[in-house]
């Protein structure tokens, strides 16, 4: 039975119906997700968006980038990237940050036009992102408006994983704890000696996040993470008594 009922069907074109089917399939896959499998057995999609600002009510997506991780290896040939033509004028401040100009998005697809390919790219894959809740909130707002449902993939946040890693490094050394640790993506990449990518470009940030994710997955709990359940447990906040 379709999850979205019969009312939407007559008003959707073929690409929209395919997107609905992809969203439904992901929901079915993750409803019975086995977290005890080895990390190498999952497929991840690392997602990043560039925005006109941070207000979920007033701002919009201007680009989306994503890259696949399979067998805990980045797949550089499996990427997704698009500029998005927003309904609003690009604020000057946002252009200064991500360097996307009004001229570059003038002929770009709208979010409605870009979403079907993106949904298919993410289908059946666990989502990874840096401060991923922000990206997913903007994406799901659009998906729910168009399709009546959002992405159903479980999400892993590299910011939270980095915080857990720092906590573990300094546990037992309270007097030496560095209270000025930056969890900004480029700063973490530099601190951990990772390859550096251009900041504030959706695809480059997706690659940067992918390297960070693999680093943290291998370093957390001193390399003892084997399963998805292990990774979730390692990311849980610690309680200091």
C-alpha cells in the first residue's frame, strides 16, 4: 500500500511518482535496519547544502552536493551536485560566503526540478553530514511540501562524532581540556591532518565531511568501532560525575 495515499497520485508527473517510490523504498529499508552489521556493509551518502541564510522559514537552498561512501571508502566517481535557482534574490552576505552569484543560478534548476535526481541518489543510503540537522531540515521542508514526506534515512552527524572524539581524548585530563576547540569543518580537517577542500562549496564540503567521517569512525573508541550500533554508542554524550 502506498504510504501517501491516492490523493497525490493524479497530480504528480512521472518523475514525481518515481521520487515518491524512492522515498517509500527508503522508508521500508530503514524500518528494518539491522545496526549489528559491520560498517563496511552499509552505503552512506555524505550530503551538504549551501543556503541563502539559516532561517528555515525565510531562507532557501542554492546548491546541493553529495558523495557516496561504500565499504568505508569514498567513491569519487559517485557524486551529485547542482546549483539551485531560489525564488528569492540572493542576499549579498550569502554570496560573500559561498561565492554563488545571481548570474550562476539564473539558469539553474529549481529545487522542485532537482529533487527527483537527489532523492534517487540517496535511496537506501545512510546520510552523513556536518551539522546535518540543518541540511536535512531544509531538504525535508521542500520534500514534505512537494511529496508529503521527507527523507527517511538515519543521519550521522560528524560534528557530534567530533565532539565525542574530543571528549574521549581529554577524559581524565580535566585541567588540560581545551575549551576553545573549533568544530568548524575546515578547522577539524586541519586539526586532524585531513586533505583540505574549498570551503562553502556543497560538493567540496561533502568530500571534506566524508574524510572527516572516515577518520572519526576509525579513531573513536581507539579503533574498536565495528558496527553501526558501535558508532551510535560512541557518539552518545558522556556523563561526567
